[in-house]
């Protein structure tokens, strides 16, 4: 989501930024990280299933390019460095929400562009700890009356959530009273994000029609920051 009126230092810098975005997309994917040979879904299987072999991730210092999905699990004690709270001057939130600090400026610019376009955005979820995801996943099992398959369609098991990286935000809007769910897909905010969010370095993790690749239902609100050199205004 480059700002609509961004001024580039030079054509060379612009090309480098585009190259970095494309490299990041190849690693993270605007459609989600590519499954490895071990995690490539068999289309004869249920698309929401977990593979038999789960790879344990050994995180480094940079969470931006870590693949976290149903085949790759973060340790229970992993907490990203440099977590900060999103403040109201950056974007509206419905509670105290943390992300890694590198997200703040791109998020600020994204929201400024949305406001200029008459779009209301809010963030209703960011970093989630492993323990928080335990409760979230259990909520969906309870909600679905013990149906684990139904829960696996919409919620990550602990350690498998991109939210634990601190590089993901769930957006909402006043169009749906800052809630979440399929109603978001029918909002102007959702359409605006699809058109503009990638220009600010954000990638939609679970696109529509990609369920066999991502192993999750479509979530138009779940955007992961890729991390590329910011373009000066």
C-alpha cells in the first residue's frame, strides 16, 4: 500500500522497492507462503486438515519471513522482540493491541490513505501469545460443539497462528461496528484493502479460492506485513 501521493527518491529506488516486495511475496506470498513438500495438501484430503509431519520452527531475530502454517509450528515460549502498543494516532483499536514496532509506520500510512479515501478502518487483533491461542482455539471447538474439523477451518491450533509473530493485524470497520466475520467481506473497507493494502507491504494470508493452499477459510480481514524498505513521502 504505497501512499497514493508518495514521492520516490529515484526510479532506481522504486525498482528496488518493487523487487523487494516481489521477493517478499515469493517468500511469504500474497496468497500465503507456499506449502513445502511435506505440507503440500493432497486434494483428496480435507483441505483444512493438518499434515502428519509438523516442522518445529526455530525462530531467529526477524519474524517477517518465518513460515507459520499448519505444517510449521512456533514454540510455546516464542515472543517476538520489540512489541509495541498501537496508539489511536496510528489507527483505531477496540482494546490494547500490540504488534512489532516495524508495523507502526506502514500502518499509520495505510490508515491515512484510507481516511483520505473516505474509508474507516480499525484493528481488532494483533499479536497473540501461544497461551492466548490455546483459549482462542478452544473457543472455536466449544462453539462448534466439539467438532475439531469445523474449528480447524477457521482457527489455528496453538503455535500455528501467524498472530504469534506480531506481524499480523485483523482489520475491521465502523460499517460492521468494528466486529469480524463474513460481513466484513461485503464492506467498502474490505474492497479498499484488497486494492490498496499490498502497496503498503501487507499481504492477505487467506484469500478467497485458495483454501486448498492455505488450509483455512477465506479471511479478508487478516493481513500480514511483509516488511520492505519504506518509501519516503
